[in-house]
């Protein structure tokens, strides 16, 4: 009987070993294969380097109407019922003449204006005398007369609609408008 017990013990030991190994496997899950991670996307191909955009011009383009208005001045003012060039207007007109000589293709129109006081006919005549006064000043500084036209708007185109003395003063003017040839 001993042999049966030995055989039974061996069988029992083998079953226990098998059970232990199954239990050991059950208590430790098999490592799952790790899915390979996708490599990070390749950076997009770089465009060839381009030149930086040219900086925007600062200020007005030389020879343009904006250049004339901003850097020279397009308007001079007159005293009440007067068409003679005031002392403060002469430097502006001298700068206009120098600019016009520098840009000989530019054509201008001198627009004479008056304040609202006085009759329509009186103000049209006064505006015309103011425009011609400016024209003669520019011609006297070397601007060809055929490049300058004149017009009077009298009191028809005020730049200030007010009725104060300051408004009237602003409306007594001659404006130089570029009509052609500017950049």
C-alpha cells in the first residue's frame, strides 16, 4: 500500500503544482503587448525663405497730392474783404511754388473762397481776385502759368459752416488743388 500512497502523493503533488502554476498565472496577468505608438507627425516642409515685405512707406509718396497737402500745405487765408497775400501765407505759397517747380508735370487749380457775408456776386468776384493773387505769386516764383487754372466758389463752398468770426476766417481762403500729373 505504500506504493499506492507514493503514487497518490506524487499525483497529488503534480496536481498541486499544476494548480499553483495556474494560480500563479491567474494572479499575474500576462503582459499585454503594447501597441506601438505612432511616431510624431513629421513637421511640414518649410517653405523656402522669402524676403520680408518691404516696410510700408512712412508718410506720403513724394510727388503725390497727399505729399503736397501734408508736407507743403494747400490753403492760405485772407483778411476780411482783402485779396492781398498776408505775411503768414507767403511761406506756404513759396513752399507750394518750390514743390510745383520740383514736379513740373503737376497741374493745379486755385480755388478762391469767401465767407458768407456779402452778396453772391461780391463774394464770387472776391474769390476770383484771391485765386488770381495766389496764381500770380506762384508764377512769380517760377511756376509756368499754363499749369495753373483758377476758379471762384465765392461763399458757395464753406469749409466751416459756423457763423462765428473763427468760422468766417477759415472760409476766407484760397485752396490749391492738384488736378493732374501727381503720382
